[in-house]
C-alpha cells in the first residue's frame, strides 16, 4: 500500500470512511467483473433538483477516495427509473392536461409537456445529464426502459419469478391487509392501454417465464412475459433486481429510504448476491423546513444556485455534514461561498492527513486550485449594498484600490465573485434592507468613530482599523460589543448582520466611510436612495 493510501486510511473524512467499506469488501480479491460499480438513482417523474446533484456529487467523492485506497478500477452509473408509471402531475411543468391524460403510463411513454423530446422521461433524463455534464462528473447513464427492453435485466427478472414466494414473503409483512391481498412484485404493462398495472397475478409459469393477470376492464385473463419490458417490478424489488443485474457495489440513499434499503437488501440476498455498501444521508429542507420535492419544485434549482455562486460552493454544501438535515434555501449561499475559499486558503499549508479531511480535496478530486481571494463574498455583498452597485466596474473601482494590481483579467475568480455578489445583492439583500437612525448613545460613538478614522494614517491596514472600531465601542461602554457592531450594520448598511468592519472600511475607503457616517449623523435616510 502506498504512503498516500496509508495516510488516507487514517482520515476521518466521511468519504474515506465510506470508501474503506469497499476496501474491506474486496480485501481478499477484486470483483469478478474487474471493477467496483457505484450507482446513483434518479426518478424522472419531475425535473432534477439539487438533491439529485448532491447524491451524484457525494457518490463521486466516495469513488475518488476509494481510488486513493485501492488500485481496483471503478465505474459510476447514473440510473434513471424512467419505466415507472406517472402517478401524478408535477406542479412545476407546463401542459398539465396532457400529462393528466397519460397518468400511470411509463414515463418514457408519456408525451413531453415541454415539446422538446419524444417523452417526458426522455426530457427529464436529458436535463439530468445536462447538469451532470455541466459539473464534469465521470458517469455512465442508464435508462430503466432500455435495460428492461434490451434484455439486460432478463436473467435477473427470471430469478425474481423463480423466487417469487420468498420475495413476496419479505414484502407482505410491511403492507396493510388490503394491499397485501393484491400485491405482486410484477407490474404488467397493459398491451391494450400501455398503462403500468397494479393487479393481482393469478398464474405464473417459471418455465415459460410468464405471469397471468385479469384485465381490470375486460375481466379476461392476459398472459405476458416477465422479460423484454413487458413487466415492470415494484420498486423495492426493482431496486434489488437492478443491484443484481448490474452487480452494484455501492449506492447511498436518503434517510427516508432506510426501510426500503433493508427490504431490497433482503431480496438481493434471496437472489444470491450481496447487497451494495452505502449509507443514508439526511434530507434537504426548504425555507419552511419541509422536504424538497421534484414535483413541487420547492427547493433551489441548479440554475438558481449558479446564478449567485460558484459550482464549487455548491459542492462544498453537499460535502459538509451529509448526515445532518440542512435547509437548502438562498440564505445559505453566502456562507457556502466564503467557507469554500477559506478551506481553499488553508489547503497548501496543511499536512497530508489534514488535506484529506479538507473539503476542497474532495471537491476537486485531490487537486484544488491555488488561487485564493483577498476579499470575502460577504464583504463584496456589503460593498454592493453601500454603493448600490449595478455593474462590476463599480465594485472593481474599490477593489483595485484595495488590492494592488488586481483586475478582472489577473483575478478571474474574484471577477466571477463580483458578478455573483451583484446578482445576489439585487435579488435578496436590497429588498430586505431596513435602515434606522442611531440612538443617543450610538450617535456619540459614531461621532467618536469619525474622529478615530480621521486620525488614521493613509493606507491604514484593516487590522488597525478594526482595533479603532473596537476601542470606540469599548470606550462608549457597550457591555456587549455585538450591540455596537449591530448598530453599525443597522445604521450604515441597513441590516442586522454584516462584515468585519475593519476589512470593509479598508475596502470601501476610510474617507468614504467617514462621509457615510456623517450622512447618518446629519439625519439622512440612507434607505431613500
């Protein structure tokens, strides 16, 4: 084992902890197929959302961690369960009547409400692949419809038929009495209507590989093969069958699927194989603390996040605390951006073990970029607020004075951040700003701060400015200095939270800050601009 692998084995990064499961799984010998297979699943009943991206991102991180620990090749499949029947019309798509007229048909047989693809399933599959490609993921796409119809699943489907009784005995105890009476793992695709039927199976023939059901409309017995795409499996059985057919070694899933993982694991053992390794991550929540949903569209979309922040910041958000439920709303973006650059700045000075635990190692596949940023996203947001910036050139006028030699050309990452800051400011900060006039105590402190700032030498460092701000707050007897800084934020910036004032003043300019404070002392309403 290489030195890097030995160091990585001792890492407490969750990605390495997961990768070690696969190292142990194949400690004696590599898999017969010659590679370790990672899988992620996607149900294309609605548009892809960030939760979908998160599963692929996290799985890719485990896959890369495994590549440090083992020489066994790996592959990643992004699987779309597009043969599922459309059970309801999603809220966030057009042409609801078109979809309503095709309920319960396989998603790849439902017309595309957007009019761009042959089916709704194909449209959503294309959306999935587009954003995975946008982030540069190394994956292979698989369509459930293609796997069923091509015969790829036939051998495993016949195993399900052979082990029919043992499999339903795993599922039946989890069902209510009414559902238990009609349950079958096989869902025939009606040759007459194209609908995925949930009907009792009245006869099965293991030799012929067929099942027979009673047509709910005609009362006639209909016999169909279980192979070749004539039947779809109930999804818990389908999941196990897919693991078996593809020989999946690793798949993670949301906390809401823990019971399903348990059942599918029992079923694949009945079929003669070991279930994949994996773990259950917590769910993303919307602003109200509710689970985000593809059909409701109540979370942030990929496009929305990328309007306000970098792809790397999104990957960081996915890496951190995967077993902790997190709100996925617009207000998490600024913190994610600044934390990403903070981790990036620390990386070169860290020892190898610390680097393996640093999120940027996992985000960038072990090779994070070297360019850091001299200014935080939070400070740029506040600068944009003070000057009401509409164009990057306005902010660059301050930045180039603060950072010697900085230009959009020499600092492209900073230039991107400037654009993100302006967009975020106008959409989320500006509409919520509320200025207030200072109290008598605060007014006296602000007057003294002006005197202190005027006494600073030209080119004063941010740390020296910060010390003066602290000194004025202490000398004016703010028992909790947070109250002093909150007063600065609310009177000068129109918000209850804000940046490190020394850094902000150094960027905005000492003279400009003095002028801003004097406008407040003169009773001017800064919110009236």
